[in-house]
C-alpha cells in the first residue's frame, strides 16, 4: 500500500470510527466529542491493536504516523485559535464577575495543590528517564486544573442553562480557568523546553517579545484588515487568508522560541477583534476543518501512544489516584467557590460538575506533555482515561442536580414557557 493510499485509508477509518462512536454516545446524552475521543482510544493498541494486531500493524505502523501527526498539529493550532477568538471576559455585574473569578481560581488552586501532593508518588513510578521532579510535578498540577470550556458550553446549551445563574457562573469561571491554566502551562513548558536556543531566559524573553508584537503590532493591523467590506457586514474572501497567515506565523514563532505552537495560535486568537459577526465568519470556515476532520485525527494519534498493559499493578492505583485527585480538586474547589459567592448547594454542585469536564482541552494538554517528554506513555494513558471519565461524568451529574429546576433558554423564556 503506497503512502498516499495508506493515509487516505487511515483518514476514512478514523472519521468513520469517530462518527460512529460520537453518534452512539450522543444517544446517551453525551457530547459527540466524547465518542470521538473514545474512538481514538479504541483505534490504538489497547483495543484495535489487541483484537487485530496484524491489521493494526499495517494500518497504523509507526512509520505511517508522522503525516497523521502533522495533520493533528495543524488541527490543534486551528482549534486553539478559535478558542482564543471565542474567549470573552466574564460578563454581568461586578458581583457576578467577582464570583466567576473566585470560582475560576478556586477551581485551579485546589486541583493544583492536590496535583503537587500526588506528584511524588507518580514521579517514582511513571516519570520518564531524565525529567526533573519539578517540571513533572508542575505539569501534573496543570493537568489537574484544566476545564473544557467547549464541552461545558455545549452541555449548558443542550440543557437550556446558558442564561441561568449556574450557567453564567460556570461560563465565566471557565474563561478565568482556561486563561490561567494556559499561562501556567506556558511557564511549565518554558522550564522543560527552554533549552533549544538559549535556555529558559531565551524562551521567557521570546515570549515577552511575541506578546508585545501580537498585541502592539498585529492587533491594530488586523483590526483594520478585518473590517467588514460590504454594507451588509460581510467580509472579503481574502480575510480568511490573512487570518491563516497570522495564525501560522504566530504558531511558528511560539514553536521557535521554545514554547508549543498552540500558544502562538491562542495569543493571535485573543488579539483578533471581538466581533460576533467576525467570529461567525471565521468559525464557519475554520471549525468544519479543525473540528470535523483534524480533531479526530488528533484523537487517533493520541490513541496510538497509549500503553495497553498499564492498567495492572501500580497502573490501577495510579489511575484511581489521578481520577480521585482530578474529581476532588475540581468538584470541591469550584463548589465551594460558588457557595461562597452566594449560590445554593444545588447550583454550586452543578457548577463544580460542569467545571470537572476536561474534554478536548485536557487531551491537548497531556499530548503536549507527551510530545515534550514531560510524561511517558503509561502516565499519558492514565490521564487519557481520566479525561474520558471526568468528561462523561459532567452531563448526567448536572441533569441529576438540576432535575425539576426551572431553566432558561437562549431567548430568555422558561423551558416550560416556550412558544409552540
């Protein structure tokens, strides 16, 4: 089988499996992304490789993975750009913004501390050769602190909770959480990857220069470039080209200075003008490629890196530990933050359950850790499993906590008062 044909067969198999698993889990009230992530796990050595080892060896030989990895990396860069474009400061009154900050930070601090507490045990058993304790421990802390803003938003939308007090609080807190975690992760990667040109000082100085260029130069330039060209508010066809140039250039610059490419894409997304029409224009053109095609490829590539024999012995205890730390940190931290902000226990627990969903954001983080050598395949597999467990938990927990409660739809009407 020639390389082109093999790549096409791989893509067809990946998309077919992602679609089938996504549709299956959607029937159980789960976001399709969870099924797509599960499909990536099933296509790896844990399932496909165990059931049909010869066929798996042909279709996903290690020599055939670099092209898939390249597509996956482009998908992650585009996805993080869209995340940056969609990022908005928490809205509402001063009290609502303060509550979002409190919940967001409490949903970081407690998981971070618990992650640091668990790190010594994990380091002895799962750390790769040559990695220092503190880069490893700080990465574990960051991985425990992630919240999946897209999954959270999808659950709220599906349950007509976007404009409820709990929904607004969870959305605002997730913005604070994501922005803080990505900055923290950038620092961790600076410690582990900052030796490609001139050490940590080079990476730190390069990050400062990149931020200055993005917000001091590119932001005003793109504010002019991306102005609507027609009286109806539509954008010129070349707008997307200029955006892609900016995304790829910033991603390449971030990679060159010793950070991961996604940080450049994320920064560029933040600097793009905050305009709903522009977001709709970009999302309508980039998301179908990034989410529908390239994200399933990322899940499949991640699935090939898993270790089929990890769930024995210390691996079972390790899995219980990472799941326990992840769930306890997010659920307890965010629930207490919401309760201290004046919300009742039911809404507070709902916010904690929503913030516990990790989804695609967590998978991106742990894949970065694997590619950077901070974690090895065994711990990556355990964290992949934790990602699925915490994301699957969110929707049924929120449904149970909010049963019988009056919800509000996007048009502001109560769920029981919608027009027929």
